[in-house]
């Protein structure tokens, strides 16, 4: 596996190569990330993973400082998975001095849920992904449905900029108790980690009742169920149209509905989602 720190060296190495699959990450890798690498290995000739904790997408400075960093372990995991290339840039490779961020307009997609809770977050995500796309020039890029709103934003960005890149969505990989794998899970205290399973339990409960109860009753049930876990503090629990992310409390059988949840456990913020009906 080749490791690059310099974007110029990486771009030179990639010149003339096609069929490139790209997996952007912020490191502290787990099986969720590796599932994206595996998808890329199946579908592309070259698989490249980037590890870059992107400062412009953190609206909370402490969250950026606390973000787990395990570079050696990450490289080992990527090597074992069979990844071809890893790109680990320093900050100024991506954001040279004096550089100005692009202001994207994603309309409604960036004003709901994570966009509402984390102002500027998606603009930072779009900036870093656009810059990484420019360096790597992949034919395909792989994103997890765990960050479903991010996936919608990236698809929209690719459309707006008319980039010749196919965005591939990958399913959510979970721990044995159902908790969606996330780099932030490592920051949970023992009891918080135990109670965090309540997020998946609630999503599953609501999915199992989604044909019998009204959306309003389902929301009530979700909030009641979460209360069984006193360390879980919900930020939002909503149902939204899977295409437009428009929040809804009316289920139409022609529309796919996803239940989205964001919670805090101590200092750790976690998100998850589940398709209810399609
Ligand atoms: P991150 O390092 O958190 O920025 O995530 C990098 C990529 O991995 C994003 O496309 C995420 O959606 C994806 N990802 C993170 N956790 C999971 C998971 N549990 N299952 C599938 N994909 C994931």
C-alpha cells in the first residue's frame, strides 16, 4: 500500500490511471469504513482512502480537539483490507494559507436536522470533499448511509458542479448490539456505551410498529422508549422523505420514509437512521 502526504505527489502517481474508487474518511477507522474500502475494491481497479480530520466541518472546537486519532492502527487496517493507496495530508495541503472557503447553497438539504444543529457543517464537508475530489479525480466515491444527510449533500454537490463521479451509498455497519459503528463511540464511558444500544432499539421498535400506528403515535413511542435510557438526551427524532429530506408526519405509501435520530450521551453526539417504509 502506498502512503502519500503530498497532494502533488499523489496527483502525479495517479496521473493516467482510471477506474479509481475513493473513500474519504476522518480516520479512527472501524468496520464501517472498511466496508466502504471493500466495496471500492470490488468495483474499482485502484482504491484510495483519505484520512483527514477536516477542521472546517467542526462547528464545536472541543469536538475537533476530542476527535479520536489512531493513525498507525488506521494504516494497518487499510493495509490488511487490501487498500491500494492512502492519502494523509496535513492541513495546509488541503487549506493553503490565505485560501477562502467556497460558499455552497444546498437549499433545504442543509437547513434541516444536522444542518440546523451544526451551522456551517455541510459547507465544510462540501469544501473538503470537493478539494479531495479535485486531487484524486475518482470515477466512483463511496459514502456511508449512516451519514445519510451528508450523502444527499455530496450527491447534490456532484450535480451542481457537474462532476463525472458516481456516488455509491453503503449500508450502515453496526456493533453486535445494534449501535451504528462510529469513530465517536470510542469516546463513550462504559455506562453510556451500554445505554447507546437504546438508539438502535428505538429505531427498530418504530420500524416494527410503522404499519400499525400513526406517525404522531410513533414519534411519541420513540420519545417514550428513549426515556428508558436516562443517559441518552435526544436532540431530534424526525421522519423525513428519503429523497428531499423534507420532514413529514404523514406517511404516503409512494414515498420512502427514513427515521432520523441525533442524541447526546455525555459529551458525545451520535446520529443514526433507519428506512421505515418504501
Ligand atoms: P467519517 O470518518 O466519520 O467521516 O466517515 C467516513 C465515511 O464512512 C463516511 O462516508 C461515513 O458515512 C462512513 N461511515 C461511518 N460510519 C459508518 C458505518 N457504521 N457504516 C457505514 N459507513 C460508515
